[in-house]
């Protein structure tokens, strides 16, 4: 007979885990919008979702249609309503059960009244109150007994309480009693509540957020078994198992998923069942599914001769090993239970739990042996001997792996070193070539600089030679300039002599006489000389200006003749030129004589100036030897220097 494992596990959801519950419903119902459905596209095949089944509380099922989203919306709301109605139903049950029981505040008020009664001051002076005194004393003793006892038993004589209370209600107004209202109020509280003090309120666990709201049960045959189970047979197994062992816990909803097929759309090997079972026990009216399941496993272990002992009856009081073992017991019994139905329907395989090996069993024995110790003192709670052996094997595997890694690393390092050498060699060759290029570049630069330097040297020599030539030329020019300055100075000194003014006036007079009223070339030249002298005076220093300028010229550049000059003009016009020239030669003679007479009284500089003038007049001295034939000389001059061009136009 073939065997197969089966995955049958439970997951519990607390009342406070609303987000987890919401996410679970989204998964079970495939209740996703377009955006979240896109994120879940790898979880299931949405094209097959319409084949999923919804299982009701009685294990009947609903088939989806092509419009399965509408079915999902409707059924999801019904499922949520069922859970919320269950919570409300439980709340109403506890409200009704506790309707006649004291609230916490009422009990607190009653305990204060008992304490007040135990301390009442009953010292009386009047015998009229002797009966009251006895009643109150007895009640006081009863109250003290309640206050001082650890195990509270709230017992007081109600009749005596009523008698004392009636007295205080009907006491004469003239009688003064201390704290009368307090006595009446506390006695009234005790009369109404004392009998209810021993009754306890039933605790509503649905008000606890840690209470288990429901349990999800998953049934799935792992794919590696390559086995399937008809949905109707699976539902039959789960229904029978639930009704046999969990009939007091309502089935909320079931979901049979057929849209997670990873081996082909026609292969049901991945189909599985989710079943939601309420955590509320209808028999005990509590959310006690964990405790119920834990005690069920203990009972089933005893009935099926399965080894499992645990002193605690509470799930949360058991240690982790006991909790795990209780689940294993239930799974083992479930396998046997389910195999009866496999046999009934003639399946060719059976469910079987993989037997734990010796190491696993030894591990559990050692853990159990030290389970009574605190967790931090359990030497094998986290690592048993078998675990240590496995760790040793793991360490050996790690070493082998490390050796393999080292070898691989060495291989890689060698290759890296080889590649590194190759890269370095290439870099060396590259650097060598770059250095050679750099050397050639520097050599070219040096040759260029050398050529430039040689060219510069030749140019420099040529410039030096040219500079020397320029210096020589400049020297010559300076000398010439000095000479010119000297000559100019001498000429200015010479021209500044009054002698020349007379000569200028003589020419002007002669020209005027010959013009006969017309502007002659001679007169024009005379006026140009005067203009030239004025321009010279504009640019030279004050001491170098020519002072002998004809002042007898009006604004229209016309000569103003003196009376003597007018007489001379008339002589020439009358063809008496000889008398004219004699007249002016006499003036020259007179001027020369004055120069000779004044030379001895001049300063050194004046002597130099006079000497220069004297040298200038040497020619005149030479001509003095011919003075006796002056008429002849004048005639020669007249013939040689003056040529008549026309009747009214002459040129010197």
C-alpha cells in the first residue's frame, strides 16, 4: 500500500488581530482590487478562481460562476456579519447572566459599609439604648470577622441589620446621634447587597483582545506525494472529524481553492481546503479553544495508547515541548481517522506520519528531562547532544566548504596576479612609450629654443649694429642741430639788428616806386618775408624771437610809408635811382661806424656777438675798398640783379 504525508495545521487569530483577519479574508475570498490583484498575480491564477468552492457551516458548498466577484462580495459580508453577530450574541449572554449580580462599584461600596460597621462607636450612657447596644455589638463582631479573614465569606445577620436600621429611621428628633445619615446609608447598603457578595460575575472572555476569535485549519496533500483526494471525500472527512471532536465550536466558513495549480490547469494536485472554526465554546460560553484542544489531545492520547503526559490543563501554562507534542498527538489521531475514509472509498494509498529517527527521539527525551528547570538553566533546551553532533557535522561541512573556497580563492588570486602582471607590463610599455614621446618632445623644444636663441642672437647683433649706427647718426644730427641752433641764433641776432630794417624798408620803397600802383612780385615777396618772420616768432622761445619786424603795416597788410620814404619813392619815379641808392648806402656806413665805436664797451658775450656780426660784415669791409667807385658798382648791381620783365614788373 502506498503512503502519503498530509499537511494538516492550525493557525489561530486573536480578536485584536483585525489586520491579519482582513488580510486572511482577502486571501481566502480573493477579494482584491485591480491594484492589489496585480501584486498577487503570482499567488494564484485569477482565470481559475471561478472554480473555487465556498463551504457552509453544514459542509454544503457553493460553486462560483463567471461573475464570481459579485458572489465573493456577497458571501464575504455574510461571513463578517456571522463573526460580529457571534461576538454580540456572547456579549448579550454575559449581560443576562450577570444581570442580578453586583457590579464592581457596588461590591466596592458594600465592602466600605462592612468596614464602617466594624468601627462604629457604641458607647451609651442611657439604659434606654441597652438593647440597641447589644444588637450593634453583635453586628460589629461579624463585620470584624469578615474584614480580618483572608478567605472572604460575606455573612451578616440581615434581621439584626434591619432592626438597627429601623431604629435609626424612627429615632426621636430630639435624640442626638452622631453621623446618623452615615449609619442609615451604610446599613441600607448592607441589607440590600450582603447576600449577593458571595456570588461571582461570569467573566466574558470575548472582551479580552487576546482571546482566540477563530482558528484556520489547512488541509493539503504536499505536491511531492503526487496524490489527490476528491473534494466530496475531503469534505466528508473534515465534517466527520469536526462533529466528532469539535461539535461545540461552530464552523464559520470553508474555502476550497482550485486556482493555485502550478502543475497544469487540469491537475488538482495543488488543490487544498481552508476551514474557519469559531474560538467560542457553545457549551462553556467561553473562548477556550486552545485549552479545549490541549485537553482533547491528552484524552485522545490516553484512548489511543499514545505517550503524552502533562500536569497542566491550560494551554498557556504548558511549556513549548508539551504544546508541540499535543499537536503531534492530534495529527497522529487525525491520520488514523482519515485513513478509515480512504479505505471506505477504495483509495490506493494511506496517510502516514514520517517516523522520527533515533536522534530526534533522543533529543525530545533530554529536553523533557530538564524541562522542570528554568529556561536559562536547561542545558539541552536549545542544543541537545544530537544538536551538538549536527553542529559538529555542520562545522566539518563548513571547513570543507571553506577549504573549497580557499582553493577557489587561490585559483582566482593566481589568475588575478597573472592578469595584474599582464596589466602592469602593458602599463610599463605604455609609460615607456609615453616617456619616449615626452623625451622627443623635450628634444624638439630644446632644438626650437636653440634655433630661436641663435636667431635672436643674430637679430640682436644686427640691432646692436643698427643701434650704434643710429647713435652715430644721432650724434651727427645733434651736432648738426647744435650748429643749426648756433647758426639760427646768429641769424636771429643778425636779423634783429636795426640795419636790416632799413634794408627791408629800402626794398619796400623801391618796390612801391616801381609798381606804379600795381602789386608786383617784389612787393609780394616782401610781405611773405614779414609773414614768415611772424610764424617763426610763434614757435620759438621768447629770447629767440625776431624783434625787427615791420610795424608800419596796417590790418589789410598794406605798407604805411613815412614822409622820407615817400620822397624816395618820388626820386625813383623821376628816374633818379642813383640818388636813392646813395642815400641808403650812407645810412649803412653810418650804422657800421656806430658798431665799431661801441665794440670796446661790450661785455664778453657782447664781444662775441659783435665779433660774429663783425665776421658777418667782413664782406662789407672788403667792399669798402671799392667805395670810391660806388657809382660804377651800383650800376653793375643794377644790371646784374635786376632784370626788367615788363614796363611795370621787376624781379630781384
